[in-house]
């Protein structure tokens, strides 16, 4: 194409790429035109986010660890970090117990799985060492200039890593981020302070809700280390097989059950979830929920059958805490976009999918065979 496409066309193409990339950072006509397509058409949004929210997001994206220092001082005290770490250790212990007795796994693979589990690095709240932004110039000139310089700063920071040891203390998300992740190449699970907040996690709230809420998120990330992708990495983060052929076959057959389950979910007439696309996230949802429930059952608050003021048992409160994670409104346009492009299923299927595989859920709410929330073919992996 370099020889067949005229130079003038290349210039036009790259001008368009630059403007398209920068549209949200320019003057209002560009911002509004950008929103008209990416907002209204692709996601169905009716109005652009308020300016203060866009500015807050920009600060988090470009100066996330500077913002994070202020954020954690205000919203994430040391005692919250200590309790979150305790929750993580409780869920890791639940998986360790499960691996000891998993009927379809041979001793050789079991040994490898436990080694990987024991080698997990756990990151809670915020990094031990904050990023230095002194080389980044932020001024009162054009906003787009600040963002471009931020991108150049980040690019230079990445290039400076070449030839140096991997920094295992680095974070891939900022402290205020409402998310969590598993990094199979470092065999680490990471929980920023932003998700360790209500409604996912509240130190003042009943343990049942916390185990169902943030506990299921923690379990989800732990299980990612053993999903269809994570299972390919060893305890050190190397792409290396530690499974026997028979165990891998058993694991993949169980994964196919999840694929078929989600293939069956209809988003709208003629459009279904893509089971293969969402397999990893759905395995992690199911495994994470089961781990969280097992850990909750061993906690002091998981034992007595004690109803709360609304008449819910601890088991019911656990599942309600999980369902709250997915209490989301999704417009049809965004649902279509997510179904076709996102490895995460739609929120309603992330709530109902795993729960319908759990006999514990059916027992807690009196569901019977044939009910909508009791699957005829139960999927079970971990």
C-alpha cells in the first residue's frame, strides 16, 4: 500500500486518525460529534457525561497514582486493607481445600495447581511505591497537549524498562479504579482501593454481604489463574503446561458445559451470548462464587441460621450480596455491542448464570427442579 496509495491519501488518512483519536480532547464541536457516534449510536447513551466526571476520569487515567495517594488517604484506611487481605487469604484457603479433594484431577496436576496457588502475589489497595510524575509537564495550556504529553511520558516509561528486570511491584490499574484483575504472566491478583468500597465491600456491613459481594470478586480473580487462559501459565507466569493430558481433557469438557450454557442465553431476538467468547469470565464467575460461598461457610457468621431484620438468612444474604454486584441498567445498543465484542457476559447473565448451577442457592431460596433458576445440566469445575 505504501507504493500503490498516493501520498496525499496517506496524509488525509493520518489527519483523520489524529482528529478521531483526539476528538474528545478538543473544542466542543469535536466533543459533541464524537459523542454522537461513540455515545449515542454505539452505546445508546442519551447525554454526554457531566464535565466534572470526564475531568475526574482524565486525572485518573493520566495521573492515577498521584490521584490515588489522595484517594486512599480519604477512603482506604490501613484497617480496611488488613480486613480485605484476610478475605483474600480465606478464599485462597477455600480453593486449597477444594484442590485437595477435586475428583477429576490427578495427583500430578493437583500438585502443580497447589504450587501455583501458593505462589500467588496479592496486591491490595495501592502500590508499595508510588510513581514519580516529576518528568511530566502539566500546564494551563490546551488540554489536548497535557494528554499527549501524558501519553509520551507513559511511552518513555515503558521504553525505559527494556533490558531491566521485571518490576513485580508495578500495578496495571490505578488505586481509585472500580475493578480487579489477574495477571497470569506475573501470577498475581490485584484489588485496587476503588472496588474495596460499598456496595462491593463495607467493613461495617454483615459478613454475608461482603463474602457475596467482594468475596465473589476475589474468588473470580483467583479462579482466572485456573480458567481456560490462566491454566496455561505456571506458578512463575511462564507459558508452560503443568497439566496431564487427561486432566486437561476433563477441564476442557467442563468448560464446554459453561460455553453451551451461555450460548443458550438470548440477548434479544436472533442474538445470543457467544459462549466461547465469554468462557473465561464465566468460568471465573462460577468458580469465584463457589469459593466465596465455601469461605463464607467457614467464617463465624456463616454458621448460625440467623435471619436479619428483613427475614433473610445468612445464606440468602450472601446470594443477595452477589446479585447486587450486577444490578445494572444496560441499553439495547450497549447490550448488542458488548455481546459482539466483550469477553464478559451481560450483567444479568453473570448474576443468574452461576447461581443457577448452585444447589446451595436453590436450597437457600427453595427453588425446585424445573424452576427457571435450577439448571437441568449443572456445570461444575472447581
